């Protein structure tokens, strides 16, 4: 059994912090799960950069519409009132500051909010930054969901990113399997620990200074 929150619990916890009525863009991977967890009494309007506003949760296998996919090429549904538009119009929404929250995965986040989520910089790496560079510059609030460490135990929350940056100083909050962490002027600040996780466990697996919950 893994420590702390599961992937779905991380997504559900993230959804709790998204204000009612927000326009939200979800990155590929764990962030896509956030669409399943809209808190009762709230409405989120999901945006996907390939040209849809009003994206719904994934369909059942026998209810797939082959024309409805998100930017990660996963099947989605359309909620009542959904709109479709050109790819360029979608990026105008992003670049124009019209999206409230973006939830992304990451490889590294630095203590000053720098984000590295598209390449390790290896010579054989595929240059596939996608829309992430536009999203981190144009969206009002950038949240990150990630495992606290890599599969080999290396910290993902670090003093300084060693991978190519997606954007400098853009991340405001991080959701890991161990904790919810804010990026503050003083560095990383734990806001909430996952059930059964201690602050010492979080500190020992973080590659930078980190402050305990207040």
C-alpha cells in the first residue's frame, strides 16, 4: 500500500481548492483525474486547448464519441452548453488571461515556483512542451499534482530545477501523495499533511528547505 494519498485522492484534494465557477485547464496524467471530483454545490468549466469549453468527465467505453477528445487524446464528454472552437481561439483564451486555474504534472518544482515539466534535457528527449509554456504564463493560478519523489526516490520538490524550465516562478501550490505545499516568499510551506504522513517524512524527501504546517 502506497503512503499518503492515492492519485485519485490527490485529484480530489486539488478540486477542493478550485473556486466555484472557475474556468479550468487540466494537464495530461494525474491532473486529468480532477475532472471526476467537482465538489457538491460547485461548477467548474473545463477548457481543453485543442478547442473545447465545457468538457465533462470521461465516458463509459460503450459511450465514446470519437470526435470528443482532450489535449491528451483521451476521450471526454461534453456538458450541456459546451462550445467548440479553433485551436488558435483556444490559445487566445489562454494567452488573454481568461483561464482561472491550470493543474499540471511536473518533473521538478523549485522553491521559488520555477516549473520543469516537459523534458529531462537528455539528448534523446522528445521536444514536446505542448501548450504548457503558454498555460503557465497566461493562466491566473498554476497548481501542480505530482508524486513527492521519482520512482527511484529522487525529490521532485527541489532548491533549483536541473531540467529545462517550462516557466519561472509560476507555481503557487503543489499537491503530492504526502502533502499540500504552498510556494511562498520564504520557500516551500506545508499546508496539509496526508493522513498517516509526518512532517519529518515530507522534509526528508524534499530537496530544499520546507516549513512545517502552521
